[in-house]
């Protein structure tokens, strides 16, 4: 049955390819392959160089994908709406991809009701094109957006330039002092967090509006945790006010590590961070949010896969996670460098700890070199996983603080979509 579904999907895509001439087939197949690999950087480079070689309908499809990846949600929505209105010429196997993008755009625009409606369409009309894992993910999304459908959109007000002193917690992660009402706590800043997160006791302490959602949340150890949701009416850091911020609310024990006496009070995730437009993080413990963005004329090296930030290094796409202390490399990196790695390093086992406990993996501990901002950066003792840990894994790895610490300052711009190290 699974093989039949895959054949149906392939047939639909091929029919879409064959809507063009044979010469145009080649360029569309190449860019579609890059999109399927979620290498949006190479896809954008290829599209910019071959823009005139695509039919209009294919251009709209590609632009819908790339606008979404480079955080231009409204532009992506316009392309998607046009394509869905003219969907007779597009196979269902690609229409479902457009709905998936529309769901993501809706979430980034904080239109939770539209996100719920889109997921309902996918589950009701395109179920046969979903794998079992995808179906379960969409069912979980439906619970999430149904719980939030009447929540007002998040709003961020930057009153003036903010220079905020940061601290490192006992795990070495960057924290900001966040004020809610007349109280304050240090929250972790984490671009790798799809949603901001806190514990039930902290949500109750700050009198957040608790929304029962029973959301399945994946953890760092691939385990599932049942979370609730909460809306914080207003929180402040520096000269910045955030209204209607949505938090995942985990059971207290998943953010407390008694053996080390380590407590996570909260995590500021992507929806808040990207709304700041641009942030600077320095090694002398300053978090800067300028009122006016930095001018940038280079090639974009920053994109989004859903709510997950990505960085482009050495022609490869990596997750970018400022909440991770160390870089981890994935199976794709191993397979591309297998011969060299197996000659230089010994296969061994290591474990990762996170919410949900520890999990053991097989792989190598290596010292890779990357070229970043014109410099050769060698990282020491990086864990390289031999096997996949995510069912939809398509990245070369997850870049963490060990690379960021090689530079004095990092600039993240969510408008022009660049990451700059100085």
C-alpha cells in the first residue's frame, strides 16, 4: 500500500513536470529535487540563474516555496492562493505541499484560525497522500491550532534600541531577564525552539492564560511529552514589549534536572525572536535589538524550514540552534564523507540528554572544519551520528554555540534573512 502511494505521488509530480517542454523538464526537476532535499539556498541560486526557463505556473510554485523559506510569508500566501484557485492544472500531490506551506505561513502570521482550517482540509481531502507519521503530525497540529484559534495575533513593539545584558546559565546557555507584570525571571534565548516554552508552575506563577491542548511534543531524545498551551498577555525585555505570546507548557519535571540542580524557567522561541527583525549577540554578553536594521547586500545564508532556522555553510544546509551548546552532525554528513571519516575515526557510542531523559546513539567524534565569514573554523569533538534520528531528516547537522563562540558578534536578520559573524 505504501509503495502504491509513492507511485501515485511520483506520477502526479511527473505529470506536472511534463506540462513543459523537454528542456524545461530538466531545470524544473533539478530545482524540485533541491526543494525536496530542503536545500532552499541552492534552489534559490538555481532559480535566480534560470528564472526564464520555467513556465509561469512552475514559477509560481517555486516562488511560493522560496518566499516561505526566506520568511516572506505574505508573498508566499499570495502565490499559494493563486495556485489553489487554479489547481485544476496541478496534481493533488503538489496541492498538498501548497497547503502545508499555507499552514506554516498562517502560523508565522499568527493567524491560528486559518492554520486550523488548512490542516482540516489536508486531513479531510488529502489523507491518502500522507504517511502514517505525517497524518499523526497533522492531527497534533489540529489540536494545537484548534486550541489557539481564538487567540489574538502576537504583536511586538520595539520602543527604541535595546542593549540588554545577558547571562549564562549553568548549562552555558544565553539567558535574558524577562519581565511579566511586576516579576522577572531569566529565560533562555533559543532560535531552535519552534515555540516559546515554560513549565506549568511558571505559567501559573505569571498568571498566563492556560489553554488545554494535550499537544504531543518531541524532545531532544526523540521521546514524546504531552504539553499544554498558555498565552502571556504581555512580557517585556529591554525596551521591547511582546503581546499575546504563545508558550508550550511542559510538566514541571521536564524542565528540572534534580541531579544537577538545573532549572529552566522559560525559553524564548522563534515566534518572538523573528518578530524582532534583527538581533545582535556578542561574546561580552550583550543582546542588542536595533530600531533600524543593518544594510546587507550579500547572498542570503539564512532560511526557515517551517519554524526551524537554517544556515548555509560550505554549500550545505544545517539547522541553526542558538540554544544548543554544541554542534551535532547528521547521517547526511556521514554518508558524504564516509570513507574519510571511517579512516580517521573509530565508531563509538554516545548519549544526549534532554527533556525526557537520555538516549544512546552510534557514531563518531570528529574535528570538522567549516569556512564561515571567510575564516576556517575547526570545531573539536563534534558528535557525528551514523543513523537518522528524525524520520524527515534532510540536513547535514545542527550548528550550535561552539561555532558561534568563535566570533565576537553574531547578527541575525529575519527580514533580509542573513546571519553575519564578526
